[in-house]
C-alpha cells in the first residue's frame, strides 16, 4: 500500500502569524484526504532523522545550530523563522524523507509521500533559507545512496528552483537533479546553463521557465527534456520535490498549473519508476500556498500513487515554454545522446 508519512508535530512549526508556510497547509491536505478517502494507502508516523543523516547533507555546525534553537523563537533569515516546535518538526521531516526512501527501497511500500513541514529544497549545506531548515530530499537521496542505490533521480517541480539540492549534488554523477521552475525568480539560481560541475556536468538539468506556463507546457518539459534523460540515466529510485506553488491560484507563484497538471506530473513519474526501477517512487512536500489548490493537488497525486488515477498532459505548448525547452535541450545535448 502507498505509504503516507505524516505527523501532527509538523503543525508545531509556526514561521509567523502571516507567514504563507503555515500549519494550515497540512491541515487543509488532511481534511481533503479525510473527506475523500483513497483506497490503498496507509499512514505512518515518521521517526526523527539521526544526526548522521542530517550531517550527510549539512555541515555539523548548521545541524547543531538548528537543534540548539529547539523550544525557542528565532529568525534565521528574512523569510525563515523558527518557533518552539520547529526544530522537532524539521528533524521529523528529514526523518520521514529518509524512512520513506528506505521503506520503498526495501519493498515494504510500493511508493510513498512525505506530507512534511517545513519544506527543504532551499536549505544549503551551511544555512537555512527560503522557509527551509534541513534539505529533506537531499537527505532522502543520501539515504538511498547509503542503502546501495547507485543512481538516484531527484526531480523538482516546485515553482522555485531547488538551489540547496542542486548545490549538494552538482559535482556528482550518482544523483541526477532535474528542475522546472519560474525564472528569474527566488532564489535566483537555476539558469539553463547551470548543468553541473566537474564530474557532475550533465547531471544537473534546469528548465528555466517564464511565468504563466500551464499544464501543456509542463507536459512538454517532461516529454522533451526530463523523461528522455531520466530513461537514459535509469535511476534505481525516483525522488520528487513536490511543490504545488506552480498552481494557478497560488499567491506566491506565477504559473498556471491545475490539479490535472500535477496529477499528470505524478503519473509521468510513476510510469517512469514502474519502467526503470520497479516502481520505487517517493514524493516529498515542498511549497504550495493556496490551501484549496494545494489540498486538491496533493489528493490527486496520492490517487496516482495508489493506482486509482492516471492523468495525461494536454497537448500543445506555448511559444515561451518552447523556447525554454529548446534552450535546455541545447544545453544538455553534449551529455545525453537521447537529445541528439
């Protein structure tokens, strides 16, 4: 059964009274999942990440600093704050990412979704930023590597570029990082020409999109860039930084994606995982700040994971997205024959 990792302690992270990354996000998701139950899922309480798991991604000083702030209020940067329950929530979020990955790799769950807070993909090796304390998906990737996976795919569909994840793996070939994101936009990274460094050149794939792109545009990104490269790479597990702020109603993002679009993205990743790695797929919650759009989109993706739903992208692509896709293919062509 599809495993959902969730815990009420995630709601104890409160970044501020008007902060968009609020406990209401998780409550909205759970209300929709309870109101419209999905057959074939089970919920699991996550364990805390170990210090060793956190230090596989972050400098010890950063880990120790965040943990030292447990039980206090703190402002880590203009966007990132902690409340008394934040440190525990962040450790649980990273632990959920690690445990979900191990459960899927061991075959105890066909796939999993970590409904975690705070999000993680902006957290750098030595600093918190962009609402993120620890980088959950990077912890998951390092967990997969430690469990023996030689090739890990991390795909990030959040509206913001996952700078922390890219920087963690950009010089490596054992983790392929693919990101579609609004550009230029926070945090300012993720240009198409960022393709990795050293031995990792070609294993960072950025599709930098202008605002306003919809379901069909994202479909073209997946079919023309991400999926050909991912099939050539043949990952042993697929991890998704599942941010729902590209939703058309999101107050922070500037994209035009619908619940169907997110379901189509999840369907594409599930099919990829089914074809290349025995279905081993883990989604981890990142952004998404329109509560109804977030909750409905997460519900649609859980339906996909459970096998109750499968969506296709609508046909067509706009001129702006087509240009971004062409630029990404050109940047990646030296590294991937499948794009020739």
